[in-house]
């Protein structure tokens, strides 16, 4: 009885150690990076964003990496900022050419709902969507950004 218990305990310890080793070597990054037929998509929101037209819009800088085919991916950005007792919010959209390398792009986000963007902090959320010959996928990033003039 005691021998079987030791054997089970030893097996459990080995399983925990193997799981820990695998976790150490597991890659982190975009979920679609290596598991979807070679499609790679990544987007990172950068700061600061810059006000345009007295706050009617903000230009949000992003870094986008993709290898979608036939060569383009869609990028959308939403910005939300506290504006007094309400919220200023807007949306922007563009296409980006996929080169397989990181590219710096700017997406113009136009305010909607009657509130303009002010200098200060806001939350920007971005999504990149693309397809290759095998599959489609998307990746997102959301960051607190600074809006400047």
C-alpha cells in the first residue's frame, strides 16, 4: 500500500515539474501567431495621441505587424475619454499593407456624440483583422494613452 502511494506521489511530482518546464519555454504573443496556418497579426497602441481640429478627432499611433494575404489587414481604433460628467468617444478605421515587419501607422479617430477630445488621459483600443489562404484572425490591444495638442 505504501509503495503504491509513493509511486503516485512520485508521478504527481514529475508531472508538476514537466508542466513547469513546459510553461517556462512556451512562447507568449499573439494567439494566432503559430496556430492558424502561418497567419501572424499583432497591434500595439502607442502614446501620445494628438488632437486634430480642436478635439474633433485624435491621431492615434500604432505599431502593426502582419503577414496576411493578399497583403492587407484592417485596423480599427476606438478612443474613450471622460468629458465632465459624460464621455467623449470616437472610432477610426484604415487598411494596412502587410509586410511581415512592424510598421508605425497613425489612425485618425473621429469624435462622435457631440463631445470633443481634450488634452489628458484616455483609453484607446485597437484591433487588427486579416486573412491568409487558410484562415482569418484578429488581435487586440488596449492602453491608457495621453492626448496632447
